[in-house]
């Protein structure tokens, strides 16, 4: 039967069969291509991991040919290119004591017995492939390594974050002597053959701060004794931040000089200055409310003003150990303040607010003087934000009105008469 003899129904059915066949072929081809790509990727990953494992072995074999004192302390990083792939070789070396199987920073206080060397190799695009890692112990040769001298001592310093997790790849400078080492994966560095006496260790690394919320952090009074191992800890962590606002309406105006207090378990209570261009210590983007930067990752208590009301919920807690950036809303009260002159609101008048006492059962004056000046603005009326407590609001001409702001009644209204004209 020729094509001319086919009925229209027969021609349509044949075309449909062709289209279905092409679709099935495309699906099978794509599935096969996906399998091929995944297989090739697995082969590449296996080859790269084999190369990395060989590099680990070669590096450890090289280490074993050296004396313990010839092996660089702390973290060392090398690049080895094989088959066009740059492999990163990380080597950590730290001393082990005679009565501890791991780093001197972790346990043990006897004499140095060996140096533990750990090598890890990684490469770009390794994804979820586990980086090969191995270690070895290189024993100390008392005759040639010149360690464990009875007249000299050893300092083992651990660099940890707020949670006690070791921090690798942190440069530490020891003074006197200006000796510089970099922490390994265990966060430990060991300074051997030190003269007995007091030492200081300093870290200064971008993106990190110490318990004093400063990038440059020093731990002092590290006393080294002859013939022994002294252990110390320097707390350092990734700099955290917290955006601080008040609990009252955004239209409420706090005094421009109102201080914010930050306190933490490892940091002395302090107020923060306004940040500069490149802050390297704790600061705030705007006073009184803004984003507090360069804070040590800890749990903070934040409150406003010079005095803390003991009977009101005047503080807020902010946990910066896990949340960066965080947010904190400081409890405050507000009062609408109007300055009148000849029966009309007076624009741009400056009122003075002075702390009278705290909202305690038996009112007691606040230690020191807490006084602020605030403008009522162009309308002669402003919504003033203040910490909880009892305040005295004074107009330029001397008119005064007391207000009491508590967590239960956070708002009030004040109308003053300016008699200075």
C-alpha cells in the first residue's frame, strides 16, 4: 500500500508513534547521561582522594626524618599541585607531655616527651568527600633536641572561643621575646625552652575579639617555672553584633547622650562609644540606639541610663553565642512633653529631665546625677523616651513637673509653662 492509499487516521497514528518514541529516547538518554556524569564525578573524587591520601603519607614520612625541634610548631600550610589540582596540606605540630597522650594544652603537666604531628589534605570542589587525615608521634631526643632543661620551662597556651571550642589558625605573639606561633586544629601552641618569669600572649586577628571586646587581646601574668609546664587559656571569638532598640514607639525621642550598658559573664559592665570607620573594639553605630558591634560572643545584659531600676524589668538579655547579628529591645517608658508660652506650644524649647529616684518600695536617690537635655522640636511637643524611674521635667523658665515611669504604666503626659520670656 502506497502513502497515497493510507487513510488520514493511519497517517496520524504513525506520527504519534514517532513522537512517543523520540520522547522515550530523550528520557532514557538524559538518565544515561546523568549516570555517566555521576560516575565520572565519583572517579574524579576517588582519584583526588587517593592523591590526597598519598600526600598525607609523604608529609608524615618527611616529618619522621626530622628531630622534634626541627618540626615547625603550630599550624603550617603548604600547596601541592598534582594533575592540575592544587591540594592544600595543613600540618599541625604540638608537644605531648610524659603523662598525657594528647596535647599539653589539654592534659598532662610533666616533661615534654614527643611532638604530635597531624596532617590533613583538602582540595577545591571536594564537596562531601572526607579529607584524608593522619598523625604521628616524633619522640624527643634528649641529647640532640635540647629540651626539658632543668633551668628552663614550657608554656602551653590554649586559644578557645566562648564555648570552649579550640580556635585554629590564630597567630599568637609571646612577649618578652616576640615569639610568634599559629595555633593548630587543637587551638594549642607550646613555647618551649623559656626562661623562668612572667610572660604575655597577644592575639590581633581581623574578625575576632577577646573578652574585652577588642580585636587586639592580651592575657598577662603567664608565669613560667623552671623544669615544668605552665598552662594558660586565651579566650577569643568571632566578633558578634546586636541591634538595640527601645520598647516604646519609634516616634519617641530618647536623650541623645543616654548611655547603654552592656555586661556579660566574661566582660566588665561598660558603655559603648560610637563606632569609627573601621572599628576594632566594642562600639555602637549610633547613640543611644543602634547596632553594637565587635562584641565577644557571650550572653549580655543590656539596659539604658546611669541607674538601674531594681523593681522594674529594665534589662534585656541577648545571647550572642549562637545568633549573629542579634536583636535586643530595651524596656523603657515614654511621656508626652509640651512646653507652652502664652497658651501656645513653644517650638524648639529645651527641657531638662533629672533622675529623682528609682521606683523602689522605699525611694532612694540614684547614686550620682543623671540629667539630660531634650528639645521639644518644631511643634513644641515631643514624645520623650526614658528609662523606668522617677524623673523631674523642667522647662527653660523653671516650670517643673514630676513623672514616674514604670513597666506597668509606661506612658505619661507633661505640660509645662515657660516663663523665661
